[in-house]
C-alpha cells in the first residue's frame, strides 16, 4: 500500500516536472516579448533594456528556468512583471478559490441534473421522454459554452433580471450571495457535463438493469424505486467517477471562457491575460496548479474505487 | 522673435489659464482646502454620496503615472493624481489650464516659472510643494528604472526652487510641446506623485498610488476591481461628489454592456464601436464620444521590397477608398483622415482639409497612374499582418485587401496573435499592417516620434531628413501659426512620399447610465469623475 502511494507520488512529481519544462519552453518559444507589451509603444531602447535586465529576462533560458524552479519549490512564486503582485497570493489565494468554486458548482449541477435525467431516460427507455432527453443531451454537448453564457445572461439577467450578469461573491463569506452569483456561470460550464452524464448514466444503467442481481431484487419484491436507485445507480458509480475524473481537464478548460463571459477573477482569466501578456511566471503558476489539480483528482478517483466497489477492497 | 513677443504669444496661447478668474479660483480652492483640513473632516465628508461602478474593459498595467503605457490606466490614474496642468474642453476648443499650478509665467522663452496652489496635500498627508514637484519631474527624467516618458523632459536642464511653492524650469531650448508634457493626462510626465509614497513603496508604487487627486486609492484585486474613495480634502471646492468609485475590470465588452443594461454597473470607460448601435437603442444610458486626437493608417515597410518603391506606396495611398473603410471597418462612426493632424488639435487642424488639396484621399485613376510607374509591373504579392487587437480588430485588413487587388497588389492576410504582432511590428518584419496612434493633443507627439528617421516608433522606416528638420524646428517655435506652417510642410512630405496611407480619425466612446450626472467629456480618452454624481 505504502509502496504504491510512494510510486504514485514519484510519478506525479515527474509529470509536474515535464509539464513545467514544457509550458516554460513553449511560452518562451512563442514570439512576443513581455517588455514590449508592458511598455506599450512609447518607450526608449534604454527603458527597454533596463527593464529587461531588472526582470532577469536577459538571462539564458535554462538559467531562467532553474531560477524559477528553485524558488517555486520553496514557495516563492515570484512577482508578476506588469502588476507587480505576489504571484502566490494572486494565483493560489485569490484566483484558485474562484475557479474551484465554479468547478464544484458545475460538477454539482452536472451530477444533480445529469444523473436523474439519465436514470429516467434509462427507465423510460424508447419513450418520448427518452428521445427528448437525448435531443437535449446532444444539444448540450454541441452548444458552445460562451454562446450559451451570453444567451443566459441576456435572458435571465438582462430581460428577466433574475440573476446578476457577472461578478464573484465568495460563498465562504456570503453563502447565498455566492450561490446566487454562481448559478448562471455554473449552468453554462456544466451543460456539456450534464449532457455527457445523462448519456453515460442512461447507457450504463440500461446495461446494469439487465443484470441478474436486478432481476433478483425485483423477485424479492423490492419497490421499484429501490431497485433503480439503490441497486442500479450504485453500480454505475464507478464508470461515472472515472469519466468525471478524466473529464476534469475539459472542465478546467471550460472555465477560461466561462470566467471571461461572467467576469469571474479565476485561473481561467488569469491564464488568458498572462499568456497574452507573456507573464511567464504567472502562466507557470497557473499551469502547475491546474496540473496538480488534475493529477490530484485522478489520484483520488483511483483511491475511491475500493469504496465504490467492495470487490476491489484488499482482502486480509 | 523677441523676448516680449514670445511671452505675449504663449500667454495668449495658454489663454484662459492665467486669466484673473483662474487665479482667483485657484486661491479660493486653496483657502477651502486649508479650512477643510483645520475644520471637522466629518462635515466635508457629508458632501460626498453615492457609489459609482464603472466597467474598465482594457488592460490596466500599473497605476504609476510615470510608467504606464496604457490609456485605460491613465483614466484611473487621473482620478488619483493631478498634473501641473490639465486638459480643458468647452465643446469646440481643447486648452490647457492650471491644475496643481496656480500661475505659470515665462521669464524668457526657455525659463518657465510656476507657482503652486497653497495647502495642497497628498493623500498620505505630506505637502505637495516645489520639492515634491521637483522629485516627480526628476523621477520621470532620470529615475531608475527609466521611465518610458523620460524623452518628454529631455530638454529640461534644471529645476530651480525659489521658495516652498515657487520653482523655475530651465530648458535648453524653447519647448512648444510643454503644455502636453506637463498635464497629468496623456502627457504623464507632469503628473505629481507623493515622494514619501515612492520612497515607501519603491517599485510597488503602481499598486499603492498616492496623489493629490479627487479620489484616494483603496484596493486593487487582480482581474476583479480597483476601488477608490473620495478625497474629502480635495483642493477644488465641493468636489468630488461621489463617495466611492469602483472600476470593475472586465475582458468582455458585451458582458459589460449586459451588466449596464441590467443596472449592475453604471458605465463603461470604453465602448467599442461595434456596440454603439446597441447603446443608442437603449433608453437608460447616454453615450459620450467625439472624434479624438488620433489617426489610423496602413503602414508599409519602406525598408524592403516591394514597398521601398515610392510609386507603389503612392498607389496604395490613393487606392484606399476611405468612405468604404469608414463604413465597413469603422461601423460608419469614424471620420475620413487626409493627414495625421486630428480635429482636437484645435490650433492646427484645418476644418476645411477636405477641399484644401492637402493630404491623401481615394482616387483610383491616380492610384493606377502611380502603379504604372512602379518598378514591378507584374502582380505584387505581399504579407499583410493582422491581429485581433486595436479598436476594430481585423476589419481594416479585410476591407483593404480587395482595394489593393484593384491595383495589382495581392495582400496575403496573415492572422497572428497580438503579442507576436507587436514583436514583428517592432522588428520591422512585415510588408503591410494597420495601426492607430491615439490620444494625441499636439502635432509634435502625433508626427515626430512616429516618423523621424531614427524614431523608435518609425516601424515602417520611412526616412526623410527634411521632415526631421521641419519637426525639430517646430518643437522650438512657440507661436502656433508659425508652428502650423512647419507641421503642414512636414505632413505634406509624409503624405506625398506615402510613408503611410492615412485612413481615419476615430471617435472614442464612453457610456454612462442616465443616473450618472455631471460627466465632463474631454476628447483625450479621459474618464475624470470628480464632477460626477449619482441621481
């Protein structure tokens, strides 16, 4: 058990190292110069050189990378070139909670809407309801989230004035305010996942419902809600969790557009402006956090299997 | 030019600024400030009310006036700081009025004497006196790291302090650009910052700005908001009117517009041209915007083939159908440009330029004549680099390309990312591109650094030493009529040799909900909120 865990951690570190070199290198290779962007058009060559030297951007690539990596590991994530903010505070304490809140809301929506919809589709297989849900799911997968976000804003926020257009309120400080501000962005980001979970739940549940243990449960005379929700749904938990873990990347990717449309100060917006401004160290911080998040969640998924499936628990 | 003439000319040119009224007004404010600081601040505080929320769409790099390169940052900086001078606008004329300065006189054509308002304090409680001004000007001129605006004070030889509130600026030559350089807005070099705060925060001053302005800086949350609160001891009587201002930092203009319509915010510091029709149709908001001090152009790389050929460049300049460009690329909102000098430069812009025969305009016959003289008579294939940047993105490039096809130039549109675009432009790695120089109030800043032979912004490398000389001469002539002649000659050279193909002067828009009252529009992309109140 310990050996396995250590192995996983070592793997994680190697992956993070590769990710950090790749993102650092790619951004450096991309044409564009942070100093030119910072100084706008009105600057002299002297100002350019003095700033380049001050920020250490005149150093060779490997020296810059090594310098960054050593400090990063020590918790010194550096200062952003333009805004001169402490990157650790900005990325970890300010942006990350926003994105985590958005991602959790979307996941919650996806599960709370997707699973019941999928179960109902499976139970009412080949009815009008099932067909309707299928159409909805297909639309959901195909619909671009930024367009959906704008449509939701126009309808619910501008026309109906039911929800705020934009902005972030921390649910830890103001719980209801936080939820209120997260409903539209959460819904926007989760459409794809609602659709995916609906289809997945339907497909796996139909398969599960044909298993002998379901027939046995029915034969025992258990009420049909119990047969479906307890015996059936419990057995689709494993594929569901696996897919969710693997699709987390898509979710994080979706936060970029959703955060822009709803003006949420999260990692997505942070990364977008950092990439456009060639803020190498901010990009690094964002990439490292998302990579860690992705790997961490998939580790949790692996670890959750024994809880979801008793057959996988170690026998003593 | 005699010494006496000179003084008279400048005094006239700076017209309203040193009038008796201005002086009295300045003194009145000084008295008020003194009264407010000794009296109960609670009473002064009661004058302010309302919390304005306004969306800021573009990038804010820093709130340090001496280092920012972005107008969107200046919009906020100008609410926190003051300059020695400020820009005033009466609906037709742009002028420069004293701001922190109470009087400004010329001892001779190279020596300027300033007297500051009395009793003005920075937000940190330190006095804004001659020492503080000297500190700020030197910070721009020779501070470390180097300010990008240092060149604006390159001719400044010495700052001589006479007494606590009086100082003299000695220049090595007469300096006509000075009023623009010394205002706290687009010039930036004359924005006065608190020396104590600069010493305290160092390089982090841009995140902790301390000025003398109507609003104090409170906080800046990245990608979220910048908060300001009223400076209850501001030197202008009865101002500011608002208690609090929040600049909501946004990337997406359409979201900002939706938030404005839903009443979540009260305005936008910038309204892109493509959204103007929607704002017009919305009854609860007012649009502010006029043609500002800018010009857009198609830049050609004069340093390499094929646009090292003057006749090919001339063909391009005459082949652009400006009317169509204004309609298609600028949503019908811009104004055709004949030369770079733009309408808000009221001493220099010719309102009848369209019939004056000066500049460039659309004449396909003429374009074809020039094309026939070009060295390369076959089809010329060139790269037109474009990016999703600027006020209208790639629309200009897409409208221009078919116009060039008519004169046998095949423009391959290459879409690149903005950072790469900037790099390639600065390195001169292009055949064609389009760009805009914005927020200029003086012909010097609109022509000279952009097109002088060794200019850092002369990306197209158009070289003409006669042009350089004319501009250099105009810098040291203070009389507007004489300066105008020199700039017209310089412009004529640029237009005739087609260093660029000039296209349009653009309007710059701001939007406020109808609850917002008292906004004073200035055609230099400013959002000064000291007179604004909420109904």
